[in-house]
């Protein structure tokens, strides 16, 4: 055969937060018709649409519905194309220390990419997967800040009609707003002394987490049986904060946040538009 078909296996409980991040990373807070869903609300809507099979909601949802890879998909592809589908286990990448794209290439097509694989294997990658994990954590906290900003605009806590905001609604202004919120979140976190002063959050329930685990385990058993030990260890060391979102309704009733958004327009570096 002169072609190869590959699919990528990622643990379901890892893939879902990543899918959420990819969908909302690039959205402008000023152009959202509704509040930016945090992960919990997004996940519940996502599960409801998949569970009910509602085609209208599937096509007209405010976010993309991406169904995870299933064993039946692989079987169908193999039947149609008459060739084996190679399933790439992206979790092995951390063991090889190769960049993911190179690891994929060397596993799938090492016979035609032997020089690249040899060079990369010798030199390795300077970026560790601890660095990548830290980048993902930063992205998530940035999404928290974006969710707070979008909610503040929709609820009127951040005055959309202020000329400094109304006339400069773009990527640059959004970035400034998010950076200011990010700084306040970091400051609040550093000043917290008791559990009662923690950032208000909403998290998946124990039942939802159990369902997430069972679905992940079923997919692993069907698609990547060799990952049994890895998925168990990953679940036991799971950062459950990934499955929470900021409770913006509660947060934006707090006096310090109301005062923060009252003062925010004056701290933005914007220029009035030329008339």
C-alpha cells in the first residue's frame, strides 16, 4: 500500500479539557453573544447533546461538538480502505523525549524518515514535558480570566459603553483586560490564608467524575489495551482543578471585584479613535 492511516489515542479525561481550551482560546470576549462557558457548563452541554443525539443542537451549538475516537470508527476505516489503522499513543511521547510530531513520524513512517528520526533521537528535545504541562496550566488560568472578563461584560460589571472600551474592542484590548484579571487572580491567590477565602468555583460532581473515568477506561480497553497501567496511574494523580470553573456569578458580587472592574478602564492603555 502507498498510504497509511493513523489515529491518535489520548485518554478521554485528558482530551476533554484540551478540546475545551482549543475551542475557546481564540474567541473574542466582545463578540460573544452569550457568556463564555466555563469547563463544567461546557462539559454538561456537550454530554447532553451527545446523549440525546439532538441533531439540531449538534449543528447549531455555540461550540463545536467533537466526538472522541471510538473502536467502531477504526473498524469502519479498516473495512473501507482494506488496511490496518495504526493507533498512535500520544502518551508515549513523554517517555521518548521527542517532540510529538517527530515521535509520531518516527513511529508511523520510520522507514521513510530514518534520517530525521536518527538526528532527533540523538539531539533530543530541549523542552521537557514538565514545561509543556506548565504551559497548559497557564493556558487554563488564562481561560479563567477570559471567562471572568466575558461574564463581567455581559453582566454590566465591566462597563461596555465606556468609550475606552467601546471604541477599542479588539485583540489588544482583550489581552490587556485578561492580563489585569490574571494579575488580580495571582494577587488574591498569594493573599489567601484560609480555605474560606478561596476563589469560588463550580466542579464536576463525584458522579460525573466517576462517569468520566468509566468512559475513559472503556475507550482505553477498546483502543489502547497496553495503556492499562498508564491510565490508572494518570487518574490517581489527576489534577482535579482541570474539571472546575470559576463561579463568576458569586465572584462578581464581591466588593473587591466590583471595585476592580470600576477602576479597570482607567488602567487600560488605549487611545481614542480619530474622528
